[in-house]
C-alpha cells in the first residue's frame, strides 16, 4: 500500500483528493492548519483505518515518522478574499511550505505534486493560456501574495527536480467549483449561489464582461490523479476550457436556482483578470484527460450542497 501526504487536505480540493486516493487504495495522511480548511470536510473519514489527520502549518518544519511515497502540496488560501486578508501566511505557504514539502519528498524519496494555479498567468494577454505563456503578473499588487508565491513555488519545484532529481509534477489549476466550497470564501460560485438561494441581489463585479472557465471538482481530481501517475515534470493546465462571462454565469446560476434575485453591479476588484481560459491541449494529448461534467450538471450538484449546508 502506498502512502500519500496531502497538505491542505481539509480544504475544498484537498478533501476531495483524500476521498479519491483512499478509494484508489492509498493510505492518506492529511495535513492542514485549518485556517481556510475545515474539519467537517474530512469528518466522514475519521474512522477509516487508512486515514490520519495531522494539524500542522506547512510553513513550519514537517516531520513524518513513516515512509511516504507521494507528497501532494495543496495547502494555501486560494480565494482572493482570503489571501488578501492573510497575505503573509499565503506567501509563506507558497514559499516556506513548498520548501518544507520538497525537503520531505527528497528525504523520503517520494514523488511530488505542486498545486499551482492559473494565477501564474496573472491578467493574461494571451487567451486561452497555454503552459508556454509566461504571464502578466503585478508583483506588488494585492494579488501578488498568491501569484508570486505560486510562481516562486514552481521555480523551487523545478530547482529540486533539476538539482536533487526529485520526481516532481506541477498542476496549474484553473477555477474549480463543487461541494465543500466554503459558502463565505468570497469567490464567485459561493457568492452567487448563496445570494440566488436567498433571493438576494447577485453581486457582479465590474461590468461582468470578464471571463472565467469553471471546472467541476471531480473532473479536476481525475486530471490531478492522471498527472500524478504520469512522468511529466513540466507544468500542465488542468481546467475546463468552456469560457463564460461573469454576467452569463450570474444568469445561469439564477436560472438553475430558480431565483428571483436581481443582478446588481459592484466595483471591480483591483487587478481582477479580464479573461481566463485554459488551453488543455497538453493534458488532452499527454494525459488523455479532459473534463466530462457539463456546467449545468456541476452547478446543480453544487446548488444541492449549498442548500443542505445552509440547513445545518
Ligand atoms: N466576482 C463577481 N461577484 C462576486 C465574486 C466574484 O462578479 O460576488 C467576479 C470576480 O470579480 C472575478 C470572477 O468573479 O472576475 C471570479 O472571481 P473569484 O473570486 O471566484 O476568483 P478569481 O477567478 O478571480 O481568482
């Protein structure tokens, strides 16, 4: 049985990875400091003998007293609202956290997967974004704490790969949605859904013509798994290439939630990317992966989750 350490394992994507890898027969060690993650995401696993939880901040030295075959570094605040509230912790999770997890992978001779992000492309001047695009990031802007931490993390992963021969992977994760998103994380899916379900105004920032492309979480997890099992050391985009404007997205959620909400407009946050869409040619060709879940189906699943979550 192979053992995997998942940092950020109590978060939205991390907890789905825990479920998926337990299902594939891995032993899972979940590490989280529970700043943006939540124990309720992993409660259902607490009696699973192949699962253990360690409350720990990845920015501090990590000790694991058993063999580890894979290290998956998924710990970081990921919502712009979260990371702008705690920029220093975000920079540390991407820099010190990446250093500590890479050091662990080196010591354990483990394979390594970095959760990187489409934010490495910043406010892109090329659309869709292929992995070969170097990006357009404001290093000193309010999103710099996340974008630059992840860019540094990618550089550190490549250095450990080149110098120490650690067997590494870099997943550039685009906007992902699904059950277990925090309803107050400030991102567009939880905001629009909670607003629509309460018939409160749906807050579109700017003129709503900016675009995003949303990947359902189960598709994303499959892509991550295929990357983990591949031998591709260079970054790979994992996301859904179906691109929508935010205003279209507001209308789709309103319709699916059968909501009477009005759409209202608020100021566009600073450095909000104007477009974002993954070019997934590389994932298609080299991983044989592409998303399968249609937007309406994924959104309906997510709406059911938010309905249940607000009853608790
Ligand atoms: N957004 C919006 N209303 C909201 C929350 C977000 O119009 O209540 C917009 C935001 O300005 C951005 C897009 O939705 O253009 C996606 O924002 P999110 O915070 O989900 O993540 P991002 O893709 O910017 O990292």
